[in-house]
C-alpha cells in the first residue's frame, strides 16, 4: 500500500502543475497539509481532505484526479526529486531553501529578509517595509535543531533533536 504522504505529495505536484500560480495552489496545499496531518495514513480521511480543500479553493477535483490516475503526477514528483539531486551545492538537510540558486543553509527562518534584500523592483513590497530581525528566536532555533540532515556516507538521514540517531530512508 502506498503511504498517504506519498499520495499527497503527488496530489500537491498535480495541483502545482495544473495551477502554477501560487495564489491558486498554495492555499490548497496548506489546507491539505493542515487537515491531512490529522488524517490517519491508512484511511480515506486524507483523500477526503484534499477533495474538500479543492472545493474550498475552487479547484477542479477531476483535474487533480486525472493527473494522479494517469501517472503524470508521479512523473512530476520524480522530476522534483531529480532537480533536488542535482542542486549545487547539494542539499544537506531538510528544509533546503534556496533564493536565486543560493542556499540559505540553516538561516531559512529568515527567508523574508533574504527576499527583501534580493528584490530589485521599483516599489518595495509591503512585507519588506518594516525592519526584520536577522536573529533567530529561541523557537526558531529549536525548529532548526529539528531539521533533518543528510549523512553523505550512508545516505541515511540524521535527525538532530538534541541527540543524533539514524533513520534509514
């Protein structure tokens, strides 16, 4: 049986492909993630959740199902994986956030400040008008400590949450 998180990754990829405008697909994905976290991996709850979210966001449920059922969504996910495998410098942990092909490394919680610094438009976006703190809060530091790191020698994932333990993926 395919794990629900894999199915939902494919559903997300289909939504991004069908509605490339983030204004359309981001809310849908966030809706699925927020509700899908509560759904049991071996139930129909997650499927019901993405269908409910597609209705809430006015997205065509059949288009997502067709993408998924045709196998095209799986191809998109594999393409995403290939892009990730070819990042330079290579991804060393999750989440791996890049801006203009440059990784933010462990400072991904401050991505807004990086976007504001990189922005070259004439009108400064509203989110860039207020001073942003460049230091991580204690909560953000804890989130960083819980990031997953790639062990290049064994291709296993280390979970850094105060102790190092291996999880073979």
